[in-house]
């Protein structure tokens, strides 16, 4: 192989969870890819977009296009940021044909991490090993906008020592929602605690997700409740040996 | 006038002119599956019984009369003017009031008698539904006011489902002011989601399929 | 966001009994729905959704045409159509009809449209008695409350609440057995049905080619309302019109499944005009009131027009993680849940409750279950933008606007972004690497404080990803 891929690590991974990005790079390298990190990258603009600031989101989106336009493939450790690029950029530029064309050209080359592994790299077993009972949390945008359900589960099924549990109710939001988490703090917190209850019911000691923002919300609530359950990004699990 | 005001607002918002025709609507979507008569009866029975209704199948009109007599026991009843019920000889059952054409008398009887007996224009096998069109033969209140409802109809009126109904009757309004689809006994779950039957309409429903 | 909205949310979250009631009831409805749309029982579910969406789109895009056709068809069957701009006009119409016919008692079956215009209050103000007959609505009318849920109006009431209400309002013996409570309501309401002069209903569908209204219900109260009194008035929003009776084969399959998980509701009534010559019972007069009440304001924008596709099944409420926490009465108007969050600002104007479109994590569960495929999250986003525009004109919320401008600038300037990130990390460093529970008072303001009020904060990493990457 040896195909070059660009990593868009997202602002959250860059600033708060760098180990997720490093793990993703290790997994990609382990599969023979040559990941690069375009230094001018920042954010996809989703925080502004979801808060109703379209102009500001558009400006950031243009910057993203400038940075990644020449990449052969872009891998993103977040379902939510991927959906922003592949689904919502087009809406942002609905009356800007030039940028809309740029989005249409780039979007098919932008991949959420687990989808990249199963559909581009075409692997399920990356040789990972992690002794744990884990629950997988579906991020809403990965699940509903990108229709990612099986890919991460197939990857996790091949992790040695890992026993996967499903959360019930399935597919329910953790309550993060960007600025929603601080505008409606009490409500967002209650939703997070609902998720914590579901995790406890599952008996898992690890919660795995594709989205750093969900993990921040869930870990924040677990930590506040003094629980020992840990959260990991799929990349961190797949990088475990 | 409000009519003109509202229509004007609608047209302005949609960019349409008065009297402008509509483009063709999406094609009608009706899919009628092939289902054998026996399978229809089985489905009708299973669906209605799942809703706590009852289905009895009898082979002849005379057997239908016997079945209704047994179900009624010593309860009083009002029977509709449907010709098929006469064919079955149901109007001569003891304790059954028949031949009512006066609205006030009908209301009074329906409010006091135990059982309403009707026929049905159709039944829908895949949902366990009775279809009743209001007419001089079939009043609305007989299947509604008494605490129990018995419907007697020949198996030949058993359709597969909604699609076949609307295919046979593309415009129910052409023949009646009221077509009602009845799927099981009246029910509510408004308090604590606990199911209670017979809240306003009949709490019991029995369908006699003949043939 | 208004104080009242925040307070309602807070109160609901703090009420453990209510939390349990909402969660259980919506969970049950949600599971029932899922069971009846499963591939094994309804393999063409997605096709039906698409067809329903196309039909609604077509009907709304040509609304004037179908409304006129509907009126012609109703009149051909001897019915009458009255157009009303708002609730006042509806009340005036009903009052004047009641006066002409000497009517005093009205029975009503559940209708969100009449809730929207407070019809009962308006009629009672003029000395008419207007009685709700759906069991849940009847209880709420006795308790002077508005519906908690589009489909299950009294979802928040326990049998003990109901016992208290019946004792207090009807002087009935205190009885907490649900069957007995239902039987009591049945006998009280049966007398009302038989004595009523007018029956008022809503309409689930207006069928343009037939001139019929369609009513979907489980109890039989809508049938009684439309069969016992001599006058029937159906009050319906103009958006309820569909082209053909045959289209009901699509909508009826979706409505009951999405609403309560039934294959069909117990009673589906297809009513066109007064009773015909020879028909023994049924009303002598049949009126349809076509109500605008703000609906035409939603039409100019193609995207937002979708809000009018709603068939009021309530599936979006049951699946919504926000509704399941804050319940129905937290919402500022009669429509609650995701559909309420997009309808209310459009009917009432964004200033009615500016916080409403923001009360969503945009999880998309609503759009996933919507039987007519309304893209609710997209409309919420659009409404958020509109709130900002209105605020900007009024010079409000300038700080937030500034913050997002600064954000956009920073994200286009990678060096500045990196420096800002490092500064933020240094200022909030906790030292031990554990998750942060509290920060110094000086920093504990705004979003940080809001976050920490509920959750811990991740410790800033010693190095950002780009720093680590450079060191490799």
C-alpha cells in the first residue's frame, strides 16, 4: 500500500485529546499508510454552524477547503466533524457555486476513521489487544448522518480480549450538542447522567466512541460521579497492544 | 372575506396565481398482495384476537344465526337493517329489536340495549378491521353506543387490507356520508398507559365470518 | 432565553416522579413503534415514508389549489366550509352558529388545532359549555391544564392525581382504580354526548377529491362527537389537505404505527357532509373550518414549509432525549417536543421564546422517526440563525456574536490559534493530570462554569497534537 493520507485531527483532538490523534496515526502507519498532518488545519467550523452563526462557519469551512483540497484522502477521528464536512458544507455554500464545487470534489475523499479502515484500508483485524468489557457509544452524527453502525463494531470484534456490550437504549444522545452543553447545562448534564446509567447497566468498564466530544461529555459525567469507568476513542483501542 | 385573504396569502407565499392548476400529483401507490381466502381468514382472526376481539367462522347463514344466538345469551340487542342479516334470519332472534328507521328511536335503543348487531361492507384481513359505510341499512350508532358489537358478514367481503379497500372504493364519499374503520374494541391508555377497553365505544367485539 | 423556560426545565428535571413517568411512557411508545415498522412486518416502510413526504410536499406546494378543490367537494355533499384567519374568527363562527341554532352544550374530541386557539376558553367565556371527551383531555380540562404530549395528553398524571381531580371536580368518591375512573368518565360523558347540540372535532386529514375529513382515534369519542349531535364542526389547519382518498392507504399505515405502535387506530372515520337522504343517523349540518392562524407565514421558505407536513403522530417527542427529560409543559406553547420547537417560533415569532430552537443537541433522532421525513434539525439550525439576526437588530447578545467572530478569525489563522490554545491550556492546568472538578473563582464564569456545574473538565494536555507531531 503506502498510500498517503492526510489527518484532520479536529480542534478538539489537537487541543484537548492529542493522544487520540497519535493513536490514529499509529494505527494508520501499522497498516502501511503514510499519514501526514497539514499544519495549517484548525477546525471544521461546526461550533459556529450548530450555534446558528452561518457566516462564521462559512469562513472556517473555506479555510478547511484551502488546507485539504489537495489531499488524496482525509481521515477524521470524529463522526460529527466528518458529517459537518461531507453533509453540511454543501448547505453552507448553497448559493456559492464555486465553493460548492470544491466541496463536491473533496467530500467523497473525507473519511471518518472507522469507515476509512473498513472501506478504504479494508481491514477488520488491526492486531489490537485490550482486556476489557466495553460498551460502544454511537455518536449521533456518525450514526444518523453517516449511517455508521457496523464498522466500529466489526473492528472491535477483532480486538483480542475485548468483550463488547450494547447500550440500552441504543443510539441515544449523550447530551453534548456543542454550545447546547453549556447553554442548557442542567439539561445536558441530566442527559449525560442518563447515559452514565445506561453504561452502568451494561456492566462495561470501558466506553468507546468515534467522537471525542461525546467522550468528553461522558467522561466528564463519569468523573463527576466518581466512577471508575474509563472512556477511550476507537483509535486508542485499536492502537493498544 | 377571510377566504380571499387566506387564499391570497397562500398564493403569494407559493408564487402561484388564482386558478392555476396543480401539476400531476405523485402517482397513487396501492399494492395489493395475493392472499388466499383461507389465509385472509387466518390473518383476520389472528389480528382481531390480538386486540382481544373474537372471530367465529361458520359455514352457513343458519349457522351464523345459531352462533349469534349463543353469543347473545339472554342479552338484549338492536340489529341493523342490513339485508345480509335478514338473509341470516337474525332479525327474528328473541330479544332483538330490528327494523328501526327513526333517529330518535334508534338513539334511545342504542343507549339502553346490551349489544349492537351489524353487518360490514368489508373487512381488512391484515389489520383485523371492519369497514362500515353508513346507509339506510347501516346506522352509525349501532356499532358505537351499546357495550358490545357483533358484526356478521360473508367471507367474500374479506379484503387483504387498506390498499385493496381504496382500490375497490376510490371515493367512499360517493356512496356515504360516513365510512368507519373499526379495528378492535374501543380502548384508552390515557392514564399511566394502562390499557382499558370500552371507554366510549363497545368494549367487546365479535366478528362472525360466514362461508 | 426566558427565565420561565429555564425554570420549567429545572422544575421538571428536579421532579423524580415526573422524570420516571415521562421516561417510561415515551419509552413504551417508542418501543411499540419500533416493533410495527420492523422489516419483518412492514418491509416497505421507507417507501411509504418517501411517498408520504412527496404527497405532503405536493399538497403544500399547491395548497391553494387543493383547498379550493376540497371546498368544492365538501359543498357538493352538502357541507359548508368557513375560512378563518385566527382563533377569534373561529370562536365568532361557532358562537354565531350556536346562537342561531339555540345551542348550549358542545362536545369536543381531541384536537391540537383547537388547543392552539384556546377554543374552549373562548366559548365558555360566552356562556357555552364545551366539554372535552377524550379521556386524557377530559381529565386535563377538569384540572385546567394543557396537553403534555400530542398523542398522550395526560402522560404526566398518575392514577392518584386522576383520583384527586375527579373527587375535587366531580365530587366522586376517591377511587384510584383506573378501570373505575374510566367507567366514571364514560358515564358522565355519555350523558353529554346524548344531550349535546354541537360536536367539534379537529381533522387528521382533509381529502380534496372526496371533500371528506378523516379522524383517527381509539376511544370512540370522535365517532360519538360526529354522530350524536345534530351539528358537526371540524376545525382544521389548512395544511391538513391531501390530494386523494387513495393516498390514505399510505398515511393511515404510517400514522398509527408512528403514534402508538398500532397497525391502525381503533376508529378511522371518513366523513363527508351531513347525513344523506335515508341515512338514519349522523349530523344534519356539517361544517369545516379552515384555519390559517400563522400557517401561511411558513410557506414562503421552501425549507421551512416542511414544518407543515406534520401529521401530529408524536413519534419525534417519544424519541427525543430532550423531550424525555423536560416533558411537555416546559415548552412555551401547546406543541411540544422537536415539532413544537420548530412550529412554535414560526407560528408565534422568534421572540416568543428565543431559547427554544437552541434547546436541542441536534442529535437527529426526530428526523429519523418522522413518518413524513421533516428535517427538523435543519429547520432548528435555520431558526437559530434567525434568532441571532433578530438579536443583532435589537443590539442584543453582542458578546456571543463577538466570540464567534473571534473564533472564525482564529480558525483562519493557525499560528494565532496555536498560541491561543496554549495560553488557554496553561491558564486551566490542574497539575495532577486528573479531571478538573473546579477552577479558581476568577475563571469560573460563563461556559466554563456551566460545564463544571454538571461535569468535570478534561485536564489540558502538556502538549497539543501539533506539538507532539512536530517532535516525532
